[in-house]
């Protein structure tokens, strides 16, 4: 019985030792699995970081491209607006020139009429001066005639007195 108990105890000890070894192996396997899991998580996190960094870089590049295209579009719009304004200025100048030419023509007609009126007035004044100078000329001739008669009369009176 003692041998049987010793045998059972020995068996039991062997079983426990095997179980301990199995548990140790399981612990080691679990540790290895945990390490692998940690490595996988780290790799995944690192890969996610790499992917995230790549995604961030892609988005930055896309943002820079969009900003550049926005600047180009803004420049095109400004250039188009400037061109449109220049065309409007040219059209306005042409319209203004047409309008000004009509206004100038009207102004020239008005000036022509005013000049004609002034010329008519000047003509009338010149004619008045002409008629006045003709009248003066007649009067001077008459007065010269009177003065000549007065000289003759005075000369004849002087001769009569001398005689």
C-alpha cells in the first residue's frame, strides 16, 4: 500500500510537473503571443502612422495644388476683369467720341451761328463806320468848300482893303 501510495504520489508529482511545464510553455507561448500581439499592434500603429503621414502629405500636396489653382483662377479673373474694363473704357471712349463729335458738331454749329451773328454785327458796324466816314467826308468837303470860300472872301476883302 505504501508503494502504491508512493507510486500514485510519484505519478501525481510527475503529472503536476508536466502540468507546470505545460503551463510554463503556455505562459511562454502567451508571452510570445503577447509580444507578437504588441509587435503587431506596434507595427499596425507604425503602419497607421506611416499611412497617416502619407495621407497628411497627400492632403498637404492637394491643398497646395488647390491653393495654386485658386491663385491662377484669381489671376485669370482679375485679368479678365481688367480686360473687360479696358473694353468698356474703349467702348465708352468711342461712344463719348461719337457723342462728343455730335456735341462738337452742335457746338460748332452753335459757334458758327454765334460767329455769324458777331460777323453780321461787325458787318453792320463796319457799314455804319463806312456811312459815317462817307458823311464825314462829305461834311469835310463841304466845310473845305466853305473854308475855301472864306479864304477867297478874306483874300478879296484884303485886296479890297489894300486898294
